[in-house]
């Protein structure tokens, strides 16, 4: 037996030497390495407890996660039609891109929309069009208590904070606003050097976190507010009550975006997620809200002060109107934010289900102010998916004096609707604090695009108004906007939302039946009726 083993040693040694040589060869690893790797992954998939699909389908289950990762891009570039993408379809995005680049936003062969679909709006052209206005109209913002009014453009940059947007994006927006002569809403994240450096007009928005005028415990600091409101670039101040995409909850800025600079601007800890409270500390009743508006105007040196809200209860807004009447104090403007408005981060349930769309919210605010006899003292801005000249005209007919746009302005900056605003991985450098990604955005080029988009869109609105047979916004009427409500039924905006006469709610005998319960239940000292 020993002899046999000794005789076999050379063969065993030769086999071992060959095996070691094979293992040392890169060709063996090229062939066997992937197999070993796949076997290891499969073993891990079978043993891990987090994903059931991987335990059932090791290796193959990873294809599902890979497809989910690229699903938005596949959907946008290969599946969706020109008219059914969301939140903005390809046709709308293309209009913005083309106008921002200075090219003609024109399409051949006619509309791709189903014009017979219920819910479709139609503007009513005139058989006697008017010449197109050569100078865009401005809207004077400033009520009887305002000593430093401001002339607002028909289309302005809506609220987007530094933090949600990169520093380069903020600079490009403000530089575009300066060149085009329109206003730039700061968002509730405070005023940064990137807002101030270009020199464009600013609407300083104050939210529940009071960023930029905040005490150490998170309250409102009147001294700091007065100091910053005195800046020449701050032309208006806006108190944000709620936001269309998430009314009833505060704003959210993920901690990955809270850099040292942003933390200093907002007065919050670096690197921590910033969640604004859902409510204001400065008021609890309609009367307290109205009084705080008056205080803000005094602290701002007489500059226009406004409110921003996503409308929910008509009864609550009527309570604010009653407080305005009793205190003889009104905001200089109110911005109505529709539930279809955008956000950098919000719970899906709030974005989908809470708050009124812009049409209902805007008509509620407009008619309430008219009925209370206050409409001549308050200007109304509209925000929520405003991207084209048709959108501007539609909102003016529904009661707005001017409009604001956020996401369309982002498209002008180069946004591709990747919908990664909350992840800090925006591929075009707009909604990120990643320096490497933000570097992709050229401020000079994008500022020109923002200016061109705003100019071309306002020009389109003026062309549409001329086609309706009017010389300007003041001549528009609700009868010029129709809505298909059924397969064979079209009704005018005036029929769907009957207008009120000026002061009609003030005389009990003239209050319309549809408004009586809400008007009688509204109280200036409480939001929730008893």
C-alpha cells in the first residue's frame, strides 16, 4: 500500500502544480470568476430576509430593481405621448424649452388634444380681433395703507428657496428677472447673497419657520425682519400661510441639502433635515392674522405685504374677509397657490388629495373679496402649473391680476423633469447642493433663457387677448372662458362660478343662497366655526 502511494506522489504533485498554475492564470479567473461571483450573490439572495422577491428568485430578482430604477426615463423618453405626461406633458415642456432658447414654439398639423373630453377649457375668439399690445401691462401692488407700491409683471418667478435650488440656479433666476423687469419670489428659505448679487427685484417670502428673521427658539424676530425688509431689492413681503402641494404641513429641506451656507442663511443646524412647523406662531385667529399683516407693513416701511395660501375652506377665508372689514386692514396682495402646484419634497397623500385646485381656489378668493367690497384694495396673484400664454389668460379671466411660475422657470433653466429634487442628485444642477452637479448650470446662459421665456410667454398672452377682442387684462370677462362639462354640454366660466356684485355679501337681503351659510357662519375671531 505504501509502495502504491509513493508511486502516485509524482502524479499528485503534478496535478497540484497544474491546479495552482491554473488558479494563478488570469484566464481561469476570467472564466470562473463571474461564476463564483454570481454564486455568491445567489447565496446571499437566498439567505437575506429583507426582499422576498430575491429569496424567491435569486439573481433574476435584481432585474426588477434595475428596471424600476430606469422606469422614469423609459416612461418619459419612449412611452409617454406628447400630451399625456405628468406633471407637465412633453408639449408644454417643449414650448418652454423653445421659448427659452429663442426659437419659435410652433407645431405643424394641428392639436393632438381630445377637445371633446369633459373638463377641457376653451377660450372664445372674437370675430373682431384687436391689435396686439406693444407694451406688456403692469399691475400696481399697493392698497390704501401702502406707501411704497410696486408695479408687478404679468408673469414672475414663483417661490423656490435657496436650498431647494442650487446657488447657480438662484443667481440665474434673479439675473433673468433683473434683465426682464419681473419679480423673483425668494421662497421661504430666506434671502441669500445669491438672491442679492444679480440685483433683481425680490418678493421676500416668510414661512412658518421665519427663516431669515428667526429668533433662537424659532419665533419671529421683528428687528431682523425690519432690517432685511429695508433692502432696496426687496419690493414686497409675503407671509406664506400654506403651499399648494402640501397645505397644512410645513416645508421640508432634506439634511443632505443643508450645507453650511444654507444653515447660516436659515439659522438652522448644518446637515439636519429642516421641517417648518405646520402653523404660525404670530396668529391663531383671522383677526390676529390681519393685525400681523398691518404690523409687517409698518416694519417693512410701507412696502406691499401679501398673503399666500392654498384655499381649503371658503368659510375660513370669509372669516378673514370679515376681520379685514372690522379692522379696516387689508393685505396689498394675495397669492393663491393651487393644489396642482409643485414642491421639492412633500408626502404624496398631501400632493394628491389636500387643498383646492387653482381654478376653485382662485375663484373663491376673487369672488369673496368682491362680495365683501374689498377687491379694489387687494391684488391677486395665481400660481400653479402656469407655463404658457394660455395659462396666463385663463387665470386672469378667473380673477387673478398677475401670475407666478416655478416649474416652468425651472424648465427654462434646463430642468428635464427627472423628479429627483428631494434626492440632491438633480442631473442638470438646478435642484441640488452637490457642487459637482451644480457646476453643469451656466448662470449667464440660463439667465438669458429665463428672460426670453418670460418675455415670449407674456407676448403670447397678449396675442391671445387680442384674439379674444380685448386690449388688455382689464377687458377680459368670465364669458370668454368655456368648459366642456359633458359630451354635448359646454358652459361658460360665468355660469359655473356665478360672479358676485361688489359688496353683495354686506347686505343680508342680497347674500346669494349658495353663500349664505358660509357667510353667516364665518367669524373674525375663529377659523373653525362653532
